[in-house]
C-alpha cells in the first residue's frame, strides 16, 4: 500500500469519495485517522507513524512501455487522457517563474503523451489534477509536504498524491520544476537522454495510483554543466538545448564559458540564454578563461604594459591570445580587474558567479612579486605563483563582495596552478574553488582516480583533498563528455567510482566540461544522476538509459553497453587498454537492429551508436 492510500483519510479524501477504512500492515483500520481534520503537527506525527514508502533518492521509474501504473479504483487516483478525470494544473497566483514554467512543461508533455491539454488555473483548485508549488496546497497537504521535505535542501522535492490531486512541490521553485520532470520520467515514461531529443511515449489514457516520493537532498550541492564552446553560432545548436537538458536531468548550475572579450555580448546572451536559465531557476556562472576579458589588452596594454605578465625571457605579451597573462601581484591590476568585474555585474545582474581563470595556457608572471625567492625551479615557481594567484583572487573577491555580496568569484586550479600551495592563504568564503583534473581523460586515465596507478593520476590525487582544506566552496572540474577524436566509449563505472570518492572526501560539487561540440549521451546521463546520488549502480543506469533511448532495442543495447563497461572495468588493475569486445558488439548491434521493427527513431539511434564505434552497419 502506498502512503497516499494510508494518508488519504487524514484529510477526508480529495478524490471522488471519502475513504473511511484504511489497511495498515494488513489490518483494516476504520476511521482511525479520519475527520475531523487533524492539526498540522498531529497530521505530521500520524503521517510519520504510518509512513511506509517513499524514496530518498532517484528511483529510476517505469520504463516507457509501462508509462504509468494501472489502479483498480480509478476514483482513488488520477486518470489522464481519454475517459479520464476533468483535471487541471493549479499554480498559486504568487508562483514564481520556474513554478509557472513547470506548469507549462507539465501541460506540454501530458498533452504530447495523452493528446489532452490540461488547463492551468491560478490558486486553489478542487478539481483532480496537479498542484504545483506550495501556494495551491491545502493547509493539511502543506503540513505533509513540509514534514516530508524537511532536511532535503533547496533541491529536494515531493511527488505526492492526495487522492486524485498530485502535488509536485519543491523546496525551491527550481525543485518544483525538478518534481515535474521526475514525475514525467517516472510515471509517464518520458526520457531526457540527449539534448533536444526528448523521448515521449504516446498513450491515450494514463491512470495514476498513489504516489509518495520524497527526493533529496542531492549528494552534491553544485551539479554543473559547462556550456562550451560558446558563441553566436552555438547558441541554438548546443547551448540552449544543453540548458534545457541540464534542468530536466536535475543539474542546478549552467556555466557559460565565452572564454574571451565580447563573446557573451555578441551571443546576445541576456536576450537568449539568461531568460532560459531564469525560468528554470538555475544558477548561472559566466566566464571561462577571462584574464583578457577583465583586463582587455586593447584597452590597457599601451598605457599599462606592467599589468601583463613578465615572462621568463623578460618580455611581456599582451596580444589577447591565450598566451596573455596578468601580473597578479600588481595592486592596480587587482583594483582594475575588480572594478571591471563590478561594472560587468551591474550590466548582468542575473549572474551568480564569475570566473577569474587564467587564459588557456601555461603562461604566468615571473616578476619577483608574483614569485617568491624560494622559487628555484619550475615546480617551486608554479607553487609560489599559485599562492600569489590565490591572494589575487581573494583581493578581487573582497572588492566584488562589497558591491555584489551574493556573487561568487571562481578560482580555477588548472594547468600551472593545479598544485595547492602547502603554506598558501585560505580562500575567502565568496571564492568558489574549482580543481580541474587536467589532462583530460583518456590522456590521463580511464581508471578511477582514487586507485589509479598511472603517474598523472597519482600526481593529481593529493591535490583533491589539499584544495578541500583551504576553501569553503569547492567543486571538481572534469571532462565527462569528450571530443570524438579522444574518446567515444563509455565510462559510467569510472564516473561512479570518481564521484563516490569525491563525495567521501567532502567535495561540494561536480562539473563537466562539454569540450567540443560533441555529446556523449550515456556518460552525461549517468553523470547527472550520479551527481544527485552517487550510489546508483552503473548497470541500472545503463538499463534505464537504454530502456528510454533505444525503445524496442533496449535489451540488446543494454547488453552492448554492459560489454563495454565490463571491458573498461577489467582494465583498471592491468597495464592493458580496455578490451572493447569487438566481436560480441557486432552481434549485439545486429540483434538490436532486428528488434527495432518499424520504430524509425530506435533504428536511427542504434545505427548512430554503431557509426560512433566504427561498426559496419547502415
Ligand atoms: Zn607579476
């Protein structure tokens, strides 16, 4: 029995008939908890006492073929589509933009599934249907939701039936949107596998029984996708689709990386990107490699050549390329960078974090103030410089914080600043530290970083806890979607092992670089889910992805990806590269193609996978 069956008499029903008898642990209990209505505290206590289900994390939900649960007594549930309830979607008049957007998304996808369009109504609505956000809940329902959502963090949410009313409610407007997407995924069989390619099953009627899913808090508070490459030519091709995908997959930070002056503006970002981020209630980070953005050489190089890095041949380079760097110990550089960031934030008040990363090279300032006298070789020079870089970011962050106390400044430990200085100063609380595990896989590894015996991994490994100790806000920057020439296989098991390790040593967040225009659906799907809940099993993630993405070919394609994952895992404790099971995979693709029947989408997806892996089909 679901929670909603048990709880319904608490509130005198809400479906078409009042229920006076419930069954608890096999025993019928008549009127024990029914009218008169209990006080919120009593309701919460009673509810806790009879609570028997619910989920802490992300249950995978029904495969698309099932698409909702059939219940015997429709009057006790909600029925959508042909012959269903006269249902509506209720939002409060005071609902914030993401809650209104959540209502529109629910309306849109329910219509795609059932061909019935539910009206969106403002305020309390007694009709069967959906309640989005807190403002449309009854007092008693709100008490239940409050109890269930306590301690689940700002991203926690609830999918909970009260008779034929289903509450989709979050601890933040964004989390209410998460509730809608998870509901569509779990109960209607939708799939958010690939950006811009939603899987939406068609069913004339959906009957929904009791549900009581309380989800959260996620394991990582920052779950981020870097929107890169960034520019006008990518906005509609990739960027906006990725924002849509990341919200559907319950990531919470969109990170635009224009990587240079003028690109944010040329991309019409405030017109095109910002509204899409805001309506989903996501956090927004902007920048990338920004030394030339905050101190443009064409504005300062002539009048202030000393602003730019002194190279080891005593020259200074300020041409705006990635070889341009700054003298980060120069007080005027600190003041000017901070002033330019503040001015930019005033023009872009929607931004939650700005990047203060080096340009994308190993160039750094070798002046005596940026290096300490102890810098006797390249390794010690880099450590000395990194300590100066930390002080620089702190000084800038103090000046930004004075004007924009809500905004974080991102320090990136990357390239020559990867190693954490042993005696460096602590990062201020409004500094967000990212440690980039560079080089990217598989230049570095396809082995979990915690146990890898490869020299680059072994060198990177101690940096992870070292940076943890010197900052309050900390995320790991990885490359889980790789460019085709580097990587095209699956690494779900490695991602799972890595994220579990990061969580264990206290990392707050995880971020994946997009790095190129390619997209690796399975790795990214797994990354998003593992970022929420690291203990999900890779095999279950593969199955879930394949059920949704390949439809009738799910079974052979699950076997296909599992074979790859086995080959990957076998290689972890050997010197050999993974055995990608070439012979077995050929047969599985053949079987998958035969399974697709007249499903053109499934056939196209199987063929795309075969093509990615250079198999002779199509
Ligand atoms: Zn310097």
